[in-house]
């Protein structure tokens, strides 16, 4: 069974600064994928970034990047130059090839201070 | 752009009522999902469907059923609503591949009185 743990329920960051959201996971599969999803207030959840476990290089999407530590089963999201529009709930999720269903963490609420 | 729509943003029902939540996607996706989202619990999968008339139970199927008669539409049914089913319900769809992007609807906030 897969598990995804987001231990911090809330974080806050000053506009233009950098923040890192933590996530750990557990799986016995060798073939798996990791995701970060963003859910803005009263808006639809969208995919932020995806990481294939077989890739050593950390995924990057503009201001969003991940720190994927496979041995530690850690998958953190770094947001650089934080903007007010980054304020949202962020969910970490995993998916295995054998299962094809996303397993979500409990989410973290990020607030951005102007 | 992929569009996933849900029939209602807010719904209030009485205990014991039969409740239908509808989800429609416009991108011919094979896979569709129903989740419930509760504070401190994240998203939990109720049911999913990988083809018309096909369905599989997720992690918390008790008290729910689903219907997928057409590819674009996936319905979640609460046969006899109870107060512990008060929650945010999210629908999602995904193309064939397991690692394809999953697209979410705006959610239905259901309150059962």
C-alpha cells in the first residue's frame, strides 16, 4: 500500500521569498510517480509538477521545483519568488504503475503575506 | 483546455434522501474518479471508472454507488444520505495512461441535514 505524509498543516511565506513544502511517501513499488497539486480557494485543483521516480534529475516548472530524495522517500516542493496567487492548499500525491490510482496526502495550506 | 464540470457547487439535502452528483468531461477521457475531501483527511477515492459501464471501488465506497452510461458522464449516488456524508466531492478525469494528468472539477459541497 502507498502512503503519503504531509506533516505540516499550514505554512506562511512573505511575497517574493522562497518556501519549501515537505512530503514523504512510502511504497514498495520500484515504478512510481509523484505529483504536487494546487487547490486555490474556491477554484479547481490543478497539477503543479510531476516527477518520475526513475529520473534522477529533479523536475522544474518555472518557479516551482522539487527536491526528490529517493532513498529518504522525500519529495518536497520549492516555490521561488512567491506570489499572492500561490496562496492555496497544496497536495502531494503518489501513483504506482501497478495501481494507477493517486494516493494523496492531507494537504498543506500556504498563505502568502504581501 | 480540458473541462470537467459538476452539476452543483452547493447542495443541501435531508437525511435519507437519494442524492445524485453529476460529473461531465469534454475531452473523451477514459478514466473518471470521484473523491471526497475533508479537512485534515485530504482526498479519498470513493469510486473510479476506466470505461463505460465499468467501475471499481476506491478506498471508501461504503454508502455510495456510481453510474457511467456514457463516456463523458460519471454519476455518484448516495442511496440514503447521512450526516457523515457531508463533505466536498470532487470529480476528476484522466486520459488512458496512468501517469497522464488528472483534471479536476470545481467540486460540490454537499451538506446533509
